[in-house]
C-alpha cells in the first residue's frame, strides 16, 4: 500500500500513488529542524507522514506570527509548487517525524491528472483562506481578550460527550501570544481572569474550556458591536 494513502489529500481515493512516490524523496527530521525557510526558492511539496511542525511568518521588525501547527496527514509547500514564488513562511519541526518531499512538477502532474485530488486540494485551500480571513478580521476589530477566546475555541476539540472542549497539550502562553499578536504577560493575565470566572481549568495534559458556549457568545457580541 502506498505510504501517501494516509495523507488527507489522497485518503480513500482509488488512485495509484506508487509512480509518484517513486519520483519523490523521504526526509526524516528532528525537533527544531527547519524544513523550509523564508525566501527559500525551493518549490517541493511536503506531505507529513509523522510528527508535528509549526508554520510562522516574520515581520520586517523580526516579530514572529504563528500561522498554524500541522500534524501527520497534512501538507505544506503547495503554494510555491503552484506559483513558483519564493517561500513566504518558515516551517520548523516541533517533534521528530518524517515527510514525503515531492517535486513541484510531480505534484502538479498528480493534481492535474486526478480530478478528485484537485477538488480536494481546492477545498483545502478554500478552508485555509477562510480561516486566514477570519483571523484577519479578528486581529483588526477585536481586542486582546476576545482574540484569545476565539483562538482557544479554534484550537480546541470536544471533550467526550460533554459541552466542554479541551486544548491538548495545553498551549504555552508565549505561543498563544504569537498566534494572536500580543505579549506573553497579557495572555497570562487573561488566563488568570478566565480561571477566576470558571471559564477554564488546567488539568494534567490539557486546558479545559468549561463554557465554550459563553466564549462563543462573547466573541459574537464583540463582533456585532464592532459591526
């Protein structure tokens, strides 16, 4: 069975991936290893088979803004493969892992020859654009507190059958700060207030959002007021 069959872009599609894997390479990486960097002229596409990576951008002043964190089954580098422009972001490994590195020419051939793959890629790119638009609006109109609420909701997953949600592993304050454009100390202060209000609870291995419904309501209200 093709190793790429576990990647979201190809999962459950009846496609012979072996010829494309044969023209790709396989790269193992270690924590903190840079896979691609800003202005890198390479155009390869990376399919994560194992491990986690972080995607970030850096301003001219040197400030870093975290765009996303990816896990096994996801891909990155598709924009450079399609338009040939230098890399616009840095991707650094968070854990040990492995990736299939596919040349842009092979990737484009694979996408153009298989309509289901192209359709799935279009949906993936659309979802990423929608999320970036959402974050842009939040960054533009919401204050720090409501940006934090929204980011925690975005990072969280349901906690079993309860109404609660969890962020696991619990996020570091400086990482959250880099995601919403503020300082670590500000996130720490907001977490203290949220804990006092009974909105969050830190457990071993997770941050529990006890009232995600109230957090959503507050974000919606803040957006309505700005509107």
